[in-house]
């Protein structure tokens, strides 16, 4: 009985410590962007791009691929450096892959390197970013943990600044209740890339940019599980230069939802189940151990009184 009491007391103390850590220390450790991010996002839709030679502007099927990977070697406890490679390609029926720069089906190809705070998810400056990295601001590729129903600053690479993305409502995607956010931008001055090989000295021409961006976010982890946009570019005289509508594919959304659900389950275990088990189980084990000790002591005292009975014949 004494051994069992000690086991219960030790287990109770351990569970209480685990419960205390679960509400004080663990949240700050697990509510951070992981350093092993490595994901591929696929989009489908349609696009038109002005041919500078023929003037053709025909809408065609299109797809886009975005590869996002964390550079764990250059990241730290506070910030994570992300590398994103993306392409948009006219869909001619082949495999959905990023094509080389000489392929006539290529619409755009970009590489983006940025750093974000692992807790707030906001873009930050970092000494490990390359010298030519474009300065970012606002949220870039995820929202913070415990997303609120409010307006956030969201990075738009073409506009070159963060734009206010507003909460629109709740939408269920593959069994996950997500928060939907959206922003609209119109008439932003930009430089439109000039892809005419006959004029290699001109790398851009002035124009304007419109876009409607919609994202669906897992409110618990801040992961963007679905995104899409309708982007338009115009020359200074109003001539359409590009018109692209791309929405994340169902398969890509389901993969992102499954990952978000898994991350949410881990958070629930660590931040909700563990404190309950720690505090309730710890208290019950401590009370059980103390009860066994008190019972043992009470039994010992009773046995001593029996041993001290008068001897036979005493007092004669």
C-alpha cells in the first residue's frame, strides 16, 4: 500500500506539472510556423495574354503551380524564411508542370523569397535574406494562429504593398469550417513585362493592374487552405494585356484541409486535452495517494493499541 501511495503521489505531481506547462509554456512553442514547410499548390482556370506582335488576346485554359518551402538552415526560433517558386501556364493538355522560359505557353514565372514572424505570420526583415529580396509587408502565405474575424494586411506582389483583406464569412470546405477573406484592387500602376524577344532592351512597359483575391483560412492554425484570384492588366491606353482567373483545385484544397485538420488535432491534444488530464488526473492521483497514506497510518496506530493489552494475571 505504501508503494502504491508513492506511485500515485509521483504520478499526480507529474501530471500537475504537465498541466501547468500545457497552459504556460507549450502554447508559445507549438503556435509557431513550422520550419519544415514544403508544399505544392495547384490552380486551374483560364487566361488571356496579349501577343505584342499579332495583337492576339484569346482566352484559353490555364493552370498555375506554386512551390513553397521553408529554408530551415537560414530560419531561426523567431522567423522563418520562405522560398516560393510559381508559374502560370496555358493548358494545352499535357502534364501540369512549370515550363521553361522559352515555352510559348508560359504566362508568368516568379521566384519570391521572404521572411515572416513565426508567431504573428507578418513579414519581417531578416539578415539572412538575399540582398536583392523584395521587401514584404503584412501577411504573405499564412495567417496567425487563432484567426480573428477582422481585416488583416495582406501582401500583393504585383501591387508591391500590403492591402486590407476583409473577413467575408464562414465556409465549410471538406468538413472544415474556414474563414473567408477577400480584397479588391483597381487601377494600380505597374510595370507589365515585355516578352517580345525582338525588343530585349525593354523589360517592362507601363500599365495598370486590377485584382480580386479570395482566401479561405483554417481559423485554428492560420493555414490558407484555398485561394483564388481574378487578375487583369491593362496598357496605359486601356488595352487589355492580361486576364487571368485561377482557383485552387479541389484535390489541392482537400490536401490542405487534411493537413490543417491534422495540425488542429495536435493543437487540441496539447492545449486542451493535456491540461484537463494534467490537472484533473493530477489532483485525483494526489488525493488517492494521500488517502492511502492516511489509511496506513490509521491502521498502524490501531495495531499498536492492540499490542499494548495488559498481560494475563496483571494486577493480582
